[in-house]
């Protein structure tokens, strides 16, 4: 069993840390929210007051924070992981950030004698709670092998996709596909409701055909119930689409539908929907259609 410092105990990180505790690891949690840390302690983990305290003596440092600047602060700050972790420590970054930032951080880590992999996840809150996440890993084969027993505790589909930064590149592609699917699902539901069809029956038959998807399975009912409690916030998906559109431009790749969805996500942000689940894209379709059903139950 390992001693694991887990930094970032939010919607995703909290359940993941809990699974590691249940598996028998010693997990030391750190988060800006005392309530989140208290939940981990109640589950059998330990609390830390600083990054230095969290990583002292840790075999593994896991990070799950929102964006590239957050990861850079956690790793590179004066009280950051790189300043306190012992040589040989394995750093697992579960966050979804820019691939170029990940590659640069990996170079810094190597110079300091640390090991690091990028291991962004897909599956949202249900995947985190049920330990069924899909994890796309960038890093060396050796470091992936070292991390795999830990990754298998929190995820179901775990694939090494290339060197440092590759995991983030695959995650960007994942977020592109998910956003497009959610937007089209929202448009389909709005279209079906306009014609007064039996919406539950329609969603059932669509789910059984080629239109079926994990997005339909997980998000259709949230849209029908107008329950936009966040499993994955629009603000985070907006950030991810910024990553993929910038990376596509740098590679000279054209993603026209992705660009449109990125603008629709930006519109959701501008209309005050940033804290909603990304299924809240339905509200944007309704706004464009002149439909006013209110925001949510």
C-alpha cells in the first residue's frame, strides 16, 4: 500500500480519493474547502494544511484541479509539490489541462528527479463515484506501469496513449466529442418537444439505435427533468473547448463543428449558466428558439 497525497477533492477528486482509502492506501487530502477535507477524513483519510505537509513522505502525489494555472501553482509554487517531493515520487495529474503545459511540467519534473504522468479522466461525477472512469495516460511506459495499480482503483478503461502530453491531447478530443453530442442531444429534445411526441418513448428508441451514446444515457433524463445540478460544469467544458480549439489551430487542423459548439458554450457562460451541468446547453437551444421554460426545477 502507498502513501498518497491527493490535492483537489472536488466533484471528481473527492470520490476518487475515497476509493483509494477504501483500497487500503494512506491518503492525505488537501483542498481549499475544509468541508471536502473533512469528508475525506470521515472516510478514513488524513488532512493536510499545506502542500508541503501533504507530500512529505508520500510515494504518490495525485492532483485533480480545474485548469492549467492551477496545476502550475500546485507543482511550481514556493510551497509546491516540486519544492517538497522526494526524488522518485510519482506525480499523477488527473486534471484536464493544456498539452503543452503538461509537456513543460514533465521536463521540469524530470530535471528534479521526479516522475510524472498526465492521466485526465472522462466519465463525470457518476464515473468518479462508481470508479468506472476512462483514463487516458501520457508518460513513459515505466511510469505508466508504476501508476496502473492506482489508476485501476479509480477507473475502468485505462490506456497508455503516448508520451507526456498525449493524455491531455486525447482528453481534448474526448471533450470535443462530448460537447458535440450534448449540443445535438439538446437540439433533438427541443425539436421533439416542439412536435409533441412521446418524449420518453422517443429517447428510448433513439438510445437503442445508432444515435445511442453514453451522453444520451447520462444526459437525456437530466434535460427532461430540467435538473442541471453539476456533474461536470459548463465553465470547465468551456475551458476544455478553449484547449482543443487552440491546439487544433496550432496543428493546422480545422474543426468547424467544434468551433460552433465552443461558441455555444461561451454563450452559456455569458448567460450565467457557468455553474450548471453541461447538459444545461439545452437552455441555450431554447433561448435561440424563443422558448422560455425557466432555468431548472
